[in-house]
């Protein structure tokens, strides 16, 4: 019979702990990495919110402390993106997916135009078709959405034109704000706050918070107030933008914790140089990874045209000859704490999401793993 000594128990315990707290490199597409600041401040707020002795989870949304959170979140949102006063910032529920219907419900009289750049665009199109005529001005579906269509023409007789600026699944991105002769509506779920945007070029910008902003549960909408009131149909109270504009996103109980957390991310972003600095860091991180994908003989980028490649969701696959090594690479990366790089089931391969909160060090760790795996395989 053998006995484990006290010292051995300590050693085993220590090894286990080290294993449990191994640094993770979080490349998930959403929900996804948030700044440590956001996590820490959220924990604080859950324990004792603004010195109230109550948790942010259990305080009235009408309390002056929470009203301040909502107001500050909207204020900082406007400040960081330079949003003019004729726009409102809303925090709603139901995700970007509910916006797919809420947008045509509120804005589509007769006809709307959509750019079809991916799975999310096509879901938005499907919802809009229930409210009127939808013209798809261009689509990249013919090539598994691996590019952004160019040289399309937006008809002038539409109520709005809808785009998805960052295609989270395919890994393409529209990185500039363009001029169109009709109200422009953009799903920016996965690239909001990743770069400066000229909000005046848009009538409405929306997205789920759970990619670059906060935990799941809040949906942000930036809306130009004067685009409303032009459709005749009855709109249920909760699905009417005007309801939420009139009440400052406090018509009913808002997603309080999600807004509280999002506010922490906005503070973090401001303390770290705002969207201009974020864009610089994002370009640098993406460049490091795309360079390695292009160099490494095992891999190839899912999006061939560098201009169309997303800075937020970097999609890549294994070259035909190395395809059988896909799972082995995932396991190899996992041993180094790299999580969330398995590609979306519709694209396969890999997807590394490099949102604002992802440190450069995580990208470098992934690049090193790709290099070491290449040596191991060849
Ligand atoms: C994640 C995502 C959505 C869906 O968001 P939900 O909040 O889950 O409804 C829509 N559009 C884009 C571009 C996304 O990345």
C-alpha cells in the first residue's frame, strides 16, 4: 500500500491550479473576448453597485444610480463615435436578429434594397421580404460569400439600402463608409467600435452587443430621428423605434446588466485612445495573422482579395494537401490555450476573431502555433 504524502498533494494541487489558470487566447466569434477591465468592473457592480450596498442585478432600473448608467452609456457611445445630436442611441433586446424585422417594420413602405454579403445579410433580406418588395442589388453568394461585390448601383426609388459591414461568418468586411442617394442602414454587429465611422452617412446602425461591446443581452441602435414616421402600418409598441427614443431606452426594463457591462467597455475604449487607436491595433493584429496565413504552406485565406478581408474575423482553411490535419491543428493550438478558432460550420476550416479586446500577444501565440505545426507536419 502506498501513501501520498502531504507534500505530494500540495504538488498535485499546484499543478492542477496551474493547468486551470493557463492563459487562454480567446478567438471566439461571439460572445467573445471582453477587456479584463469590463469583467472586473462587472464583478464589482454585481457585488456592490455604485456604493449602494446592492447588486446591479437587484436594483430598480428607475433608481438614480441605474438611470445614470443608461445615460452615461448613451453619452459615451455618442462621444466615441462622434454621433450628432439628431441621432438617438438605443439599447434594446432581441439581438440583431430582431432588428432584421424591426427595420422594415419601421422603414419599409414599398421597396428596400439590400446587399447580400453573407448569412446574416440573407437573413435580414428574408425578414424584409415580409414587409414589401426587396431588391438585391448584388450578391457574393455565387462564391460562398468570399468577396464584397463591387460596382453595384443603388436604386433611388427605395426607402433604404441595407448593408452588413462585417460578415462575421465569411470573414469579409466593408471598411469604408460610402455615399448612397437613399438612407443607408448597416448591421455593424461585429465591427462597431473597431474603426472610426462617419455616422452622418448612415440613417441607422445596429448590432448585437456581444461581439465588440459587452455580454449578450443588449442590442444597440444608432438612429437618425427624422427617418421615422413615414410608414402607415400599425407597429406594436415594443417594435416601434419612436417608443424607445421617446423614453430614452427606458420604456420597459432594459437589459440592465448588459448595458452596465457595455458602459465599462466604452470607458475602457476611451481610456485606450478611442476608435482611432483601436483601429491601429486592429490593423496591426490582422496584418500579423494574414501575413502568416499567406506565408505558411499549410494554410490559405478564405478571402482571396486582401481589400475585402475582415479585420475582425479572419477566416482561413487548410490547403487541400493538408486537410486531414485540421483536427490535429485545433488540438495542437488548444494545448497552447488557443480557443475558439474552429471555423463556422458553413465555411469550415478556421476563424480567428480579433476583436478590440484581443491582445496582440494572442495573435502572436496563434502565429507561433501555426509555424510550429508547419514544422511538425512537414
Ligand atoms: C452575430 C451577428 C448577428 C446576430 O446577432 P444576434 O444578436 O445573435 O441576433 C447579426 N449580424 C451579424 C453581422 C452578426 O455578426
